[in-house]
């Protein structure tokens, strides 16, 4: 009696499913070997017809799919792939500003552990705190998102069912979550107010499942820049994670990151992060 949930930023669903080589056959080959019951997708960057076409082989095999696409073409987009029937889907979190850009979707299902809500999140990257107008706009946008979404998460956590929010949070919470933390103290994703925000969620009752299962471990990282030797040197960030409410967090028994064996075997700049709940 268990359910296995994965989350991954696919960096464009149509690119992720592409066969790059015989050794790297993309997202669909990974899905065929993964034991996941639910896969939470971010940065789909396609409309629903395009996404369904890219995922056609697994949809033909019985996977259910729900997604939200952004009004900005080729931008953001989140989805839920599930072997378990979905009993309800809600796109957005009631935000007049952010729902149209498709950064959040949640779905209900009757899991082996009982009623459950699974959610996929793609949080804005933001920008450093500079005086450059473009940076100021992105910095302020992320701050507004954190404020509004934080209130929604507080209400979501209180639901009388299992709840997990997985996704690309675009925030490394602690020093153990980023290889070069000293060199990124002023970088978006590791700014004091962002880290404080995540800490507040944990203090309120959300559980960072991976960190709870591996409290003394550096990483494991889930994102590496395409540039330089970041992947080869494992100079990454742990910004993809699953936050679970108390009833589900205590059922988490295993968490893994499916890091590619080599740079040329990657089909995204992120790696899938998976948790088994039993």
C-alpha cells in the first residue's frame, strides 16, 4: 500500500521527449522505467494539444494528464501525469495576477493511502536585488508571488486529506542545498527573504520530505547549469522538492534524485525527484 510521486521541470515537454541518441531517448524512456504513480511536470512550455501529442505514447498506455498552459506562448506551464484516476483538477490558486501564467495546478485522487491532493508548482525565478529596472520588476514579482502563494499554502496545509506540493520552487533553502553557497549569497533563489519564506512554511507544518529523510546530506542537487562543468562537477542546486502536510509526510519512506549518468544523457537541466509514501 504505497504511492510513488515524482516531480521534474522538463524544460519544454517537446524537447524533453526528443530522442537525442540511442542512449538518451528522453522523458518517455525514463517514464517507462520509473515506478512513479504520479509525475508532476513544470515548464511544459506548450499548449495542451502540443503536450498531449508529445506524451501520446504514455497517454495511450493509460496515463491520465491534466495541465495548465500560460497565456504567454512558450512560457511556464504545469501539469500532472497520473496512473491513478484524477477525481478533480484545479488550475491556479485564485490569483488575479499569476493564474494566467500557469504556475500552479492541483489534482485530487483516491490513492492507496487515502484521499490525496497532488500539486505541481513552478515558482518564479526572480532576480537579484539591484537597481536595474528589469531586475527590480522580477524581484518584486517574485516577492508578490511568495506573499500571495504563502497564504494559499497555509490554507492548503489544513485540508483533511494527504497533500503534497512538488515542483521547481526556485529557492535553495539552506547551505546544504547549493554547492557554491558562498558565491551565491546575492543570487536569486538564495536570497535571505526567499530562504526565510521557505523556513516559514516548514515552521508552519509543511515537511521538506527529501531533507527530512536525508538531514545531514549535501544536496542531493536537482538542477545544474548547462554551461561550463557544473554537471560534471556536481555543482548544483536543490530547488526541486516536495513539501507534504503532516499526515502524508509521516508516510514518506524513501526519496531519490534520478541524476543522469553523464552530461549527454540529460533530457532536461533538472533531474526527477521521487518520493515513495507508504
